C-alpha cells in the first residue's frame, strides 16, 4: 500500500509533467529531498527514480520551454568550474574508491543546480520550486516535530522516517535545514500565490515553523540552537516594531525553556565549555589536522580525504585547563565543518570557488533586497521579501555548516539555484536602464516587464 | 503511525501544489500568455 501510494504519486507527477514539463523539475527536487526509493520496500527501490526525473526535466526543458533571454549566470559558471575541479580531485584522490562514492552523488547535485536556474522563468515557477522544497522537507520535519513533542528525541535516535541517518535525514543536517527554511515558509505564507492566503495556510505555516524549531531539540544538536538564535536576530532586520519583537522573543524564550528536556539543556551547556566535550574537541583537532594537511596538499586530497587523518585530542575543562592530562587518539574522523570539508577535499582552489559561490549569492540577494525594498506594485512587492528570506536562509546555512560537513548538500544547491533563478528573472523582466553619462543625474529605475 | 501520517500529509500537500500549479496559466509565462508549441497551443 505504502509503495503503491508513492508510485502513484510519482506517476501522477509524470502525467502532469507531460503537459507542463516544469512539473518534472519539481519531481526531481522532491525525489532528491524525500528519496522515495529509500522509503520504498519493493517497487521503487529498484528504479533509478532521480535519473528518470532528471532526463524528463531536461528533455521537457529542451523540447518545450521558452528559452528567450536565457543566459548563463556567473554563479552557474562558478558551479561548472567547481564541478570540473571536483572531477579532477576525484581522479587524483588519496582514497579513490571512497572519493568515487561521494563523487557519484555530488556531480548530480551540482549538475541539477547548474540546470535549475534556466527553468525558473516565471515568478510562479520560483514559488513552486520553493514550495515543493519546503513541503518535501516537511515530511521529515513534521515527523521529527511530533516525535519530539511526545518525547522520542535524541541525536541519531530521532527517526525521521528513515533509519539510516544520512542526507537530510541526518540530525545536524536537518536541524540546520529546518531552521534555514523558516524565513522561506514565512515568505510563502505572506506572499504565496499557489494557495489562498487564508487562515488555513497561516495555521499550517505556524505549525510547520514550530515543528522546524522543535527539530534541533529533538535531534539534540547544538548547531540547531545557534541557528535558532541567528534566525531570531535576523528577524530584527526587517521588523517594524523592534522593541516589541525583542520583548516577544524574550517571552517566547522564557516560556519555552521550562519545557525543554534536561538532556537538551545539558548538551547546550557544552557550547560554552566545548573543550570538555569530546565531540567538540575532536572537531577542533580535525580542523587543525586539515589546516596542516592543506599546507602540504594545496589542491586537496579529494572526496573523503578525512579518512587519512590521525588526531590527538587533549581534553580540557571549560576554563581551558587540561583534565588530568587526559589525551585520546583517533583516526579517520569526519571534517564536521563544510569549510574544512572543502579545504581538505578540494584544496584552496575548490574552497575559493565554493566561498565565491556563497558570498556572491549573499551579495546579489542584498542588491535585490535594496533595489525592491520600497517597491509598491503587487507585481514587485514580493521580490525584496523573497530575496531577504533566501538570504537569511543562506546565512543560517553558512553559520550552521561551520560545524557540519554539508558543503555538497543537494538541498542547499537547490536553494542557491532558486537564488540565481530569482536574480536572472529580475534581470530579464526588469532590466536596469544603462547608467547615464557622467555629469547627468538621471536616477536609475526599473523598467516594468 | 507518525511516519505514515507525516508522509501522507506532505504528499497530499505536494499533490495539491502540483495540481494547482498545473492549472495555472502563468506557470510557463508571466501573465499567462500562451505560445505556439509544435503547431498547437499548449493550453488550448
């Protein structure tokens, strides 16, 4: 029954896609996020579902989509270069078999992210993609939220519908992603056009945001708590009544703390005394190893290069004093940071391409935010809030990924692709007039679509 | 039970989203204008 329902859903998407090929693109995003083939017991698990949807999406785009004005954006070029560089480091990897295993899914994520912006030609498509991403992720978030409320949490033990703790189903990853999509959920509730903006949509959005906030508690991840703090602070940027906002946050915090499980508050205390915590000390030791490694291997060691590390961990207390000279040795410990993951695996060239991709995205979103901040028309009012929501989500990812190795998380690349899509859409439909010659003071203004 | 509920809820919403997008004329072109594809109007 379970398998038949999933199969029926996918067949439904394919049927709709035959008339509107963009549905294939949404189907690929759904398959990549939810992994229905991994949830299936016998029907879908033998099929290359993502390959089928990618071929359909590409074919639909090539055969039927309007391509007028389509341009390759700078960030797509950065992703192409990153893809080529990753291919090169895979060929020269320290651990060829392990590198090939990661390359097998990374190239697909990058290729889809390079392709995706070409398909985002209308406001509705951008919104549709974001809605599909959020609702797909909600299949895990709602599960996690309900289980947290009834007390089934714990890192690696909160089952989000799949027990293998990989991809978005991994605790720290879903913690970061769940918080990163909160601004987008709020945007969709306020400016979305797919569903009527009535009390039902508002109620579901509030419930989903609440479930998102519960994920870091259920998975007992410190990264998630940092991300929650960040999303609260960034909410201040566009808040019209800042004092009221701060007071509201204070009240919410005071109400929430007594309900937090003891296991969660105990673990959160280790954020301050990170040196006494083995998990955090291991990270610091791995980061030290990575920095030394990249000095002698500036081109990186290829995917999963961390397998070569040997680290010495000196446990210290909260004040930085050694605990009875307690020393532990370990090896092949994961990077636990997207930044060090990029540095160790792809070296300085890969790291700078990756960093350029992210920071260019933040900068471009800021430009959009500022340009349309005072837009009045119904057809433009949504642009600045969407740019803000995507930018905030992106910043949350960049902060969360300081502590998690999610440099190639496909969900994040879809988010970047939607940012590029928004930017390209605005450029295409509302180009800026050329700058006037020097000495003239004609204001730059948008040209209506 | 919870897994099935969340999965069913998400899929029902995704199906509804896909259907509502499918019915919208402005999915492929802003403003909802149609264009000729392979000699016929796709939304005709």
